[in-house]
C-alpha cells in the first residue's frame, strides 16, 4: 500500500504524482529510445505504426475523450494533414517548417468546420462528421492537380537537422523522429490538461449547463477543442503519410475514422494512456490474428484459408465486450488492477460501480 | 419521358433508403439510441430470405419464406436488445452508437462467413416483369417497393400516434424515469421496438434483394439512409420517408445532369447543407419546453 502525501499545493497540478511515478515513465522512455537496438527492423516498423496511430488517437481524444464530442470524421483531418505536409514539401519547404505548418493548417480548417458543427450535438455531429469523411474521398479526386487523385502521391525522404530520414532506408532514424514527435505532443497534452483550457474542456464534457454556470464560453471552448484536436490529428496524418510512403484518395477512408474512434474507446476514453493502449491493439491485432491463425491451422488444419473481414469482425467483438463489461477501456481495467494492489487488502467490489442513470430526450428542451 | 423514368427509379431506390431510415427512426423515437447497424440488419434480412427461398439453399416457396424471414429478423432484433443493448440501459447515446457500429462489423463478418462475398439476388415471382403506364415502363419490383413502403410508413405512423403502446414508446424515450413512474415497462417496450425495427429491416432487405444483388457490404447503404433520416429530421416517420425519397431522387438526376465525379457527392452535400442550416432536419422534432 502506497500513499502520496501532499505537502504543497503545486503537487496537485504537477504532471506526475511522485518521484516513483516519474521514474517509471523515465524508464519507459529509456526503453523506447533504446528500442531500435532491442528489436529487429520489422517490429520496429510495427512500433512506429503504433506511435503514429497513437498521435492520431491523441488528437481525437482531445475532442471525444475530453470535450465529449464524438467525431466519426477524423480521417478527413488525417488526410488534410498528410496532403498539406507533402504539398508544402514538394513546394520546396524544409520539413521542419512544413510539418508544423501542416498541423496549423489542419487546426485552422478544423476551427472553420467547428463553427457550423457546433450547432449540432450528439448524434447529429457524429453523422455530419461521418458525411464529411465520406466526402473527403471525392474531394481528393476532384482536386487532382494538387492531390494526385486516384494515382496518389509519394512521400519523399525528409531532412531533419541535416539527417535525411526515409521510412525504408533509415528505419531507426524514422522511429526516433516519430518517437520525438509523440513525446512532444504527449507532454503538450499533459500540460493542456493542467491548464484552465483543458479543465474547461472537461467541464464542458461533464455538463454543458454547469460549465456555462461557471463562466465558461461553451461554444468557444468547443471550437478551440475542435481546432487543437484537428491540429494534432493533422500532425498524425502527416506522419502517417510518411510512414505509408504512398497514399491516394482511398488511404484515408471513412473506415479509418471509425477505427480511430473505436481505438480510443477500447483504450479508454478520457485518458492519455487510452490512446496508446488503443493504438497497441490496432497496431498488433493483424499480427496477432495471423499468428493465431497459423497456430490454429497447425492444430486443426486449414490455417492458410483466408477469411475476409476477419480483422474487422474480431475488432468489433473486442469492442462490444469492452463497451458492455469495461466501458472505461483497457486503461479503466488497469486502474482497477492498480487500485487493488495499492489498497490491498482493502479493495471493495463496488468501488468503481457506475451510478444508475436514466436517459432523457434531447428533442425537448 | 426520360424525366419520368428517372423519377420513378429514383423513387423506388428512395423507398429502400426510406425503409432503412424508418428503422433508425423507430429505435430513435422509442429508445433515444441510434442503431448504426440498421443497414447491416437489412443486409442480414436479405440474406436470410435468400437462404430460405433460393434454389441452392433451402428452396422454400417464396410466399412462405417471407413471413418466416421477417419473423426471424424480429426475433433477432429482440434477442439483440435482450442480451446486448439492454445492458446499456440509461447510458449515453454515444456509447450505444459505438456499440452498434461494432455490431455492424460483426454482422458483416458473420454474413460473409455464412453466405460468402459473391453478390446474390433473391429469386422472386416479380422478377423481370414490368407494366407500362402511358409509355413509362415500370418494373414490378419497383411498384411493389413503393406500395409496401407507403403502407408501412402509414401504419407505423398510425401505430405511434393512435395506439397505447405507441404512445408508451414515445413516453419511454422522452424521459425514462418519468415513464417508469407512469407504469410503462420501459425495458420491455424497448425490446418490442427492437423487434419491430428488426422486422422492418427484414422487409427492407427482401425488397432490396428483389431489386438487385446483395453482398455483405450492402449494409453500408445504411450511410445513405442516415442522410435520409437526418434530412427528414430524426424522430419523424414521414420525415424519414420524405428524406429517403429526396436522396433517392437526387441520385439518378445528379448522375444524369451533373458531371461525373460531382454526382455521387450530391446526397452528402445535401445532408451537410441541411445540417448547417436546419440542424434538426426539415421535419424538426425539437421543441422548446414550456414551463
């Protein structure tokens, strides 16, 4: 049993609880930095993929997890960030300028879209963003002179502080680049959550009426949240483009939007950890399935049979199980396990029990 | 003539969208949840009917298979509510939305496993027949689709507004706690509405499979039905049908008169325009509470 004694008001808003927790994260970071020497290039590529998904997930987490606005259209912003980055690079801009600029552009577009989108809420917002995501495909084809349409584009090697980085040529450097961006965004996110702005996001999520009563401009807060969310997603999209190296109008389909939302739900809505846990599930599920299929095939025969849609079917099942039995996702389960150990032997069964709630219509107000 | 022909085929397509949209609206009206898997329900209904009637499967007589497959869909809808959705009772709309999206993935996977991924059509007595009225040639399937949809919408509308059970369903959605106090068995009512939505999806599936080929990804048509439901204003049954017809009619006309590449954008562009200017749809159901 471990107790954190608070001796200072600053301790409440410090990003880490105590030295023990901080040292755990530093050890994790050290392992992540050393990863290229610990695993081979294939798995390094997979870890890179997980980190890219995690960045995109962090973007959506700002909006859905912390501001409570479900978006089924974030693939559109992934696409925007990706294309903006590549188009700026092709215009001769250095990567160190083009990359943040791509994020800014996506964020600005996000705010523009947020203004009409704010009039909708709940289900209408989800459907509107989903329609936007479906339209993205057509828009990319229609704006062929810039985007390359169905032929698509090719991501060139990028220059970071004089080092040429390329997904296939220099996988180690590419991994460190992505890791660096991930760490920066995560730190920024942690800081956002301790700042008044992040607190107001959470207030809006928990109750718009009480947030308003506390003097929060709900519309403005939602618009800013949309902007920040889109900016991070745009950065994730730019990296996704570099990771994929080739992409076209079908790369960022509406399925990716849905996958992204499901990912953060599985990971745990409303927590930074959740985006990472979810990304691990998304990143390693295909590998896991193919390995387990081989195993099943070795025992029962017929392991080489391709089952179309298996990945999505299993993914859907995992999600259903989580929503029914662990609505706070993997992170929620982890919290329970941790609390059990920290409070041992005083953990009670109903400590995390949800309050019984009843739904009211949104049509009468 | 060409105009009329386009209009009729658009209306028939629109009716199918409208039927899926009816399923959304039914569930939304009575449980305040949105079933993102309604399109996949329709696909499942189509495949169950194909499995019962087509020669290579069970080869039951067509008219016998119809009530059986609608019944199976209703039972499936009820079981789904009983064992999955009911656990989410009182949870937020968004959680149910994500749950039903996941359900859609699973249904698509299972249908692919059972019936394969080849497009299949329903063998039916109406196939290939047509009637011509004043020079306009109408497929019998199209006529059947339009008639059945109109009848169904009308009877559901009457059901919700005239019968005790219909009113109880509306009450259950407006305020679950208050509905309990009024003696409405909210959970049982919700089970019934899911069964009803399953049956409607079954009918939509049969009509769709009679008109054209079905494969496990047909359920994605549900997205267009969303456009229909939103344009009509979620929560209004005639609105859902009207929205479906609008989307259905716009499609062939856009394909005919607007340059390729822009035409398939039309339904979604309309959806966004409606949402921006009338956030609650054309037949808005949102009322301000009078104190």
